C-alpha cells in the first residue's frame, strides 16, 4: 500500500476492524528527498514519517514492512547515509533491500547506471545488517505476548527444538520469519493454536502453547 492511498478512513477501518491484521507493507524505496524525486516518487521523507506516525498512533501493535532500493542512478554516499539514518529512526519491523538494476521500458533505464556494482552490494549488505538489528529490537516488544499462531507444518529435527512451525499475525508468508512452537502436542497444519511468544531470534519468534 503506497502511503498516498492510506486515507484517514482506511486507517480508522484498519484500527477498528478485527478481521484486518495489524500488518502493512509500505514500499518507501528510499528516504533521500533527492532520490525520491529522481525515482519519480510522490512521497518525501516527511510525508513517510508523518504517515508512519499516524499508523502507529492508531495501531500500536502494527508491524510495518517496507522495501528499499540501493544503487539507484545518482545515489551518492550522502543519499545512502540519509536512508540508513531514516531506517534507524523509523525502526520498521520488516525491511527488504534490493539492488538497483535497469528494467527495460522504464524511465529509470534512460538514466546512466553510475553506481558501481561492488558499491551497490556493499550498501545492500550494510543496510540489511542494520535492518536486522533494528527489526530484532523492534519485535522484542512482542516477547511475553499471547497470540494465535497459524500452524504451517511439523518442525524438522534441526529446527530450534520446535515441534511445529507457523506464523503469527506479524509475519507474512515467505517474506518474513516464522514462529517455532516448542513443546506442543499434535497440531494439524492449517489450524490455529494459542501461543505465548518467549524469545526472538533475528526475524523469528520462539513460542510455547499459552497456559
């Protein structure tokens, strides 16, 4: 959901409708106003900041996923530092980092790809490591929380001493971490079970059946 489409009415609906999970993906792409303009994005850093503040005020338990692009034509060290500082400030629960590559037929493909590939990779690795630390710190607030887990499958023999693997409401399928459920009885994949989150390991949760 791009921030321009997040109307006050939609935010209110998300905050009050129990059938809507407290999770949203807002692809910001960058945080440097100069780069956002080059990308032809309608948002600017302050616009994104204001929207995130509104969402979190309405939904304190909300998990926000975003995606960013490093190495877009014209991105310099200062633009990248602005992006890193913004990621640290906003503390997104989930963040994906993509390296820019020209796509045929896009306006960006007309720009000179002037960021060396090795610089792109270094920036990607640095931002991913930053995002991992930020995400772990941000998600730690859910430790001790009782919630429901959607059971995906039985755990393998080497999976964190778990009996089952699933996802809670702050984890999207495939792109986020998983929840390892320990010391659970037989649970069928596709069903829900009440759990208490006991630990966080990077992007994953460790949980036990709620008492």
